[in-house]
C-alpha cells in the first residue's frame, strides 16, 4: 500500500506535505512527518496516542483529504463567475476584482486564469487553539502577511518548545521586530546593536589610520592589527571583540526566539482587541500586519546611528 501526501499534513507542524518533501512515517501508526520535524523530537509527534482509539489512521486521513479536495473543486467550479470568497477573511466580493476589498488579499482564484488552492493557515485548523484561547483564525487576522509560515509555527511553539529559526529576525533583528510592531523588543534589540557597533568603532578607526584602503582581505587586516597592537591598544581590540560577540548574540537570540516572541505578542494583542476593541477590523490592521517603513527606520538606525554618536564622543 502506498502512502499519499496529497492533501495530508505533517502531524508535528500541521503544514501540508507535498510530493517533493522529505517525509518520514511513524512505524507504529503511520503518521507522516517532515524529516526535520521527526528528528527534532526523535519520535512520533502522536506517540502519546499510540494504542488508543485516537491513534492516527492513515487510511481515514487519506479518505478525508480526498473528500476535502473534491469539495474544494466543487466549490471552485461554482465560483468561476459572480462572487468569490476571500481565502483570507472570508469576505465575498466580485470575481472580477484582483484583490479583496476588505483585507487586500490577492484573488488567488484568478491566478493564471484558473483556480488554485491556497491555505492561509498553512494546514492548521481554523479553530486550533494556539494559546490562551486564541484561535489560528484570530491569529491570522493579526499576522496578515505570510500567515502560512507563522500560523503553523504558532501551533507548535509553547512554553516547553520556544525555539525555531527565523532568518529575517537573525539578519535584521531591530528591523524585523519593529516591522511586526513589537516595539519594545525592537527598541531593545536596536539599542543593543548600536552599543555593539560603538564598541567596535575605536578599532575601525584604528584600522583606517593604519592605511586601510578597502581592498585588503580580513587576513591582511588582522595581521596588520596584530603587528601594531601596541600602538592600537589591547583595550581597543577587547572592546571590538565584545562588540562583535554582542552583535552575534543579539542575532542568534532573535533568530531562535523571534517566532515565539511574535506568537506571544499575537496572543496578547488578539485578546486585548477581543476584549476592548470597538472596531476589531481597524485594530487588527493597526496593531498587526507588517510596517515596512518601520523596518527601514530600524535598519537605518542601527547602520548609521553609531557613526553619528561617535562624532560627539
């Protein structure tokens, strides 16, 4: 009997599995996992259900996937004209429009002139509780952009599993945090990054004074610094090393824990909107989504603020 991945989700991260994914199946229940997901925990994600009436059933799951796909195809055929339902916010609007007038999500039903399937929740059930009673559907409204990545992350991250990897958070800690409207964390990351850069500035100036022309290799620069260490001063080198280490630590922490921080921000914000908002749609747009202007502000600040500060100290 062959295993099917079409329409089936990983039992660990709940994202859809595709034919070209590296898939591992539990030898006991047949539960499909991404290989990375299986290796991360070292066993089946549904191990606690083995031998119970809730044990994973690959045959039943495959049949359900076929039924769901057939229902989607029928729904698609019915909406080739007239109105279409937004896959992001469920708003119904004229099929001729390219984007949803309510949330701005693209009319993916028109891509390439034919209907395509896209899941904004990344395979996570809409009513899945990602924490503190907040559902995946509510989180989707706040995240708004790249939900198919973040919602599956939110579904598996918890107090006992806070780690994942986010390249944007690693490469641009301050910019990413600010763009996702986590202002306090973004400001802290920005200040620490600026401090790290300031610690490196004395060595950078010393290298320039040694005749650095910009075409030397790192090996040449290091050799030149060591040769003139007595003139530069050991303290300058030590501060530079501390600055480099601090910068790297900030990036690694942001990369590893960024998704978990974003999940906590999402949960807290959704709960506040749910309890206090008079216009939930407005508040979701105001407090959620991505602000690229703040991303560039954060990026420019950590790049140029240290040099500006150095002019006055």
